[in-house]
C-alpha cells in the first residue's frame, strides 16, 4: 500500500494502547458512578432519619413533632398526660372505653401483657362498682424521661363508697418510637404508699 511495514505495527500498537486507555477510562467511570450512588444513598438515609413528622391534634399547641425516631419534649409531655389520664383516672363506667383507647397505642409485642393488666383492673371494678380513681401528676417532683421510658410522679385519689384515700408513687411508662409513631410498650406502678 506504499507504506513501510513498521507503519502497520505502529498503527496496531497505537490502536491497542487506545483500547487499553478506553478500558481504563471505563473503569474510572464505573467507579465514579458507584461512588456517587453511595453518597446519594447516604444522603437519602440521613434525610429520612432527620425527616420531621408534625403531629398537631385538635386543640393542641406547642412543638409536637417527631424527627426520625426522636420525639420532641413537648410531644412526650403531651403523650405522658394522655397516658396518665387514660390509664389511671377512671371509674366503673369509663374504664372500658379508656382502656380500649389506650390499647390503640400499645406496641404489638406488648399488647397481650398490657391487655391482661388492664383486664385485671376491669375485673376489680366489676367487683367494686363504686370504685373511682383520679390521678394527678405531681408538680413538686420532676418527670424523668429517657430513651425508652418515662417516670412520672403521681398522686392517686381512690374513692370507694364515699371513703377517700390518697396514695403517692410513680408511674413508669415504657415507650418506643418507630417510623415516627409512638408505641406504648409497658405501664407499671412503683413505690405507692398511702399519703399521711
């Protein structure tokens, strides 16, 4: 073809080196795309964890929100008041309806235990239809909040047939927040003594 023999070898070698260079560029592009995908995945994950769910019930005020799985302190205070009222202020006529509402926020893993303990209270009320209990959160003691439970100092006023007795103690509320939803995991009374 009028070209020296070395020209064909030179052309072959240059074509091979271009092919190797293209493969190197392709590998770099794949690694770059993998890195970008990893970074975007991390950004999406952290934004989901920091996503704020705003919960404002009718008539409520304040900063009631959940960020990821972390509720605001106002939200926890509001839930604490509701749980204390539903679980510890009742009479024979209101207890069943209140306990059903309370079981609506019970965690599926704790539902049976909570239902059994509330049914024991209903059995006591069926034997004592004049029994009524009012429970108040004490303002002289702090409410202690941790990642999984709330320790609430309370005062109970128990009325049976006109006889009034007062008790002081603590109500321990176990909770979990999963996917922005508050779950009740346990409910225990601790250290209750008659008020002198």
